[in-house]
C-alpha cells in the first residue's frame, strides 16, 4: 500500500464514522494539519501514530494498511509489490517497511515488517487476535508481564487486547509476519 492509498483509507473510515477532520485529529491527539496531510498522501506516519489514528477510528493499524479493495473473491499480493515505509527511529537511520500481504476487506490482515527497531516503542492494545511469525533474525516480545524471545521459524499468537510491543535483537535483520483478525468485521 502506498502512502496515498493509506491516506484515502483513513479519509474513507473517518467519513464513514461521521467524524470531521478536526474530530479525528482531536481523538488521535494530532493537529488537523497533520491529519489533512496524511489523508492527502503527503505525510508518512510513524507506526505508533498509525496505531493512535486506528484506535480513534475503531480499527487497527493493520486494518488501515490492508486497503479497501472489495468484491474480489481472492486477494493476490505479488512478492515485488511495494511496501509502505514505516517511519521509526532506527540505529541505521533507515525507515522500516510494512507490506500488506492481504489486499482488501478480508476477515484478516497480514503484514510483512522489515528493518525493525531495536528499541521498545509504546505498548499496543487493539481488538482481535494477532499471530507473529519470525522468518529471519530474532525478536523480543513483551506480552503482558512476559518477555519472550522469538527465533526464525517461531510463532506467537495472542489476543490483541493484551498489552504488547516488540523489538529486534542484535544480529541478522529480522523479517516478521504479523497476521491479525480484523476488528471491523470485514
């Protein structure tokens, strides 16, 4: 999904909820100008910002990133399809990327994350369930009161309502697949 598509999805959901641009900005804790730039595809949100916007729209960041193609009986995403840069502070100075692996309004979302930060960000909570699969590298997950290290091939499934956050551990750059059920019932 491109930044412009993400912006259109945010606008569509905001309008479906009957929220003004100012109303969404206030609910998510941002300026109206930031939300306007996001909706026009001119701003690239940080992942934690995307979570705040999603919460204000009663969905998840994954739901926003998965797009809106409706009516198709299947979803096909090719290996070379473009990833959405996810702006986060990283030691390398590079932005990470999230690529939706399921297009459209399906019952689940699947994202591929690369270049994951080595610092814990804020904890997230959201409706639905989440399945994390580590394909490469090592990832540490704080899940409620537990800290779990995941190695390549490991998976972890948990309720999205459990406070959680993750970070990359030193070594090979991680590739993580995150599959969630859609909280909006699509």
